[in-house]
C-alpha cells in the first residue's frame, strides 16, 4: 500500500556538509581493509593475538583528514542552525545525548581509576550535537546519502570476490547453516559488521526507496544477498524483528497513533513509555544489586546451561567486566579498558570490549556511566515511539536494531567514530528530524507516512 508523502514547509538553509560524514566514516574502514590486504581466513588467528593490527602508512593521514572533515561539517551545521535561529528539534534528545557523553566519556576520562584524555573523544560529542539539530530537509539528504554509501560499500565488496577472494570472503568458515558456503565480510572489519550494515541499509531502503524501479529491485537483491552470505545469525534475527516493527507501524495506523502518542489523550502511549522505563530500571537494579553473574554461574553448572551461558566465551568477559566495576564502582576502570596491554594481562586477546553495552559502560565508566546509559536509552525509546509514524517506522526500527545489537556488542560507544557510530548517528538524525516535523505539522493534521526519495 502506497502512502502519499506530505511535504512540510520549512525555512531551512541550503545544503551543508553534514550528510557527507556518513560515507566518510565508512570510507575509513573500507580503505583500511583495502590497503592492508587482510586475509579473512586468518581472522581467527589474529583474534588470538593481543598485538595491534598493522596499518598502512597512509591510513593515519586519512584518519586525520576525515577527523578534520567531521569537525568542519559538524561545526558548519551548528553555526548554520544558530544563524538561522531555528528551534532545537528536541531539547530532550540533545540534552540526553550530551549527558550520555559526559557520563560515559567526559567524566570517565577525568575521574576513572585510569584517567585518559584524548582529542579522539571529542569528535563524537561535536558530531552528535550537530546531528541532534537536523531538520526535515537535512534528514532526507542524510538518509539518501547513508543509503547510497551502504550499497556502494556492499557492491565494492561483491565486485572484489573474483579479484581478492580471501580479502572479502572467509572461505574456511564451517559454522554456517549451509556447509561449504563462505562467509562474506566485504570491505568491513568483520562479517558480523557487514551483516549489521546490510541490515541497516535494507531498513533505510524500505523507508527511503529509489525512484527508479529497476534500481530499487537491484538494491533489494544486493542487500538481501549480502545479509544472507554474511551469515550473521544476529543480523538475521534483528532484521526480522525490525521488519515486524516496520510492518506494524505502517499497517496499524490508528491503533499505533493511540499507543505511541501520549498527546492524543489515550493512556496507551504513557503506559508504553512507563512500562519500558520500568523494565530498563528493573534490569539495572537487577544487575547492580542482584548478583546476576552469580546466578548465571549457578545455571552454567548444569549441562544445558553450560552451552547457553558460555556464548563463545563471553561469560568470562562479562565476569571480568563485573569485577572491574566492583573494584571501581563510581567512575569505573577508565576508557583504556580492553586495550592491548589489558587484554594481555587478563589473557583474553579477543576481549576488545565487554560484548554487552551495559556491562561495557558499567566496567569502563562505573555506575555513573551505566546510569546515563539507562536514561539515554529510555529517552531514545520514548522519542522513537513518538516519532514512529512521522519517520515511516524507521526511528523505531533503528532503535530495535541498536538495542538488539547492544546485547552482544557496543553500538552506542562514543569513543571515536566508525561503523558502530554510523547507525547511532543515523538514529539521532531520524529522531531529531521527526521531532522537528512534528513541531511543524499542526497537532490534528495526519502525520506523513514515510520519506520521499530521489
């Protein structure tokens, strides 16, 4: 069913550079893979070493150039916004993001057990603030540019299969559902990363389709194909969940408006946000006061639990994270947790992070960081629910994708920039623009259903 897009009149200035930060972030990782000539069949062996991955001599200069570009693009957006005297799309979103950065990066860098100050930690703050000022027109540029960059990234990886097979394919992979099928990593850091980016590309394509039918069909074939051969079961599950969210938002219009918008006078929206907040709060208290690791160990002593709780060794990493939090409960160990020297000390070369967003922030930034994470996640959820209709379901789908990935990865980390920050910033841009759109549309007017694309 097609829905007509309502254009909201805006007084936004002309195009800036902000939308180009998304391909720039992907470009850094892709160039790193292309220049170093990695071999995916040896990736397991490299994970067993604490030595830093070698980089091509040109990459530090590429990193510096991209860092400067990100700052210039973000500052341009902030200055343009102030000069035009536009209102902040969502003050709640902006304040919660800044508070999250302060709690998990700023205070940790200064007051943790192992303080560490670096200019790399500033980029995410400046860029995040600029993204929180995105309006409707800027959203369309950002979503189109992000979509195109993701599909170009996948296409480059596919084209390299006959030329640099082991660079983009793990031909030694034997744990897939189809025996003998290689695992596709493309020009991303890992096949799991490629699966996550393919999932995000398909979600954006769903809400921001190409106007040419043949191009749209080709993009779906590429995206679904890459998602499948990346063989990331987490990405498959997450995409299925996000697809259900999009279908629900797009096809349950009147019901969804009553449930997701507290302003309609229905208690449904308030109840949804309240239950979500209580769930997050309860989970936090359980982790902080309920000794979950002890209970997990008791369950793991059974035969069935041993297979489930090991999660390829992540239970040991979680135990280390909890131990560091107990030693440094307020501000945590510090941002240098899980660096090469620390991994060598604990003899866990593959523990590059805690493999769980909450436990990672708890160990790195203590109770202060974990608390700001919980508050930030609750704010993102509330705004994603309220913005679901205005964004064509993309706001809630991206939130679900990040939330599911947070179980085993750290997609909300604000230390530097990369593929993880890509999806985080895309969610912020979608939420900010949807909030601006809601302000511009009269209260009783029907919300636009999806986003136009060119």
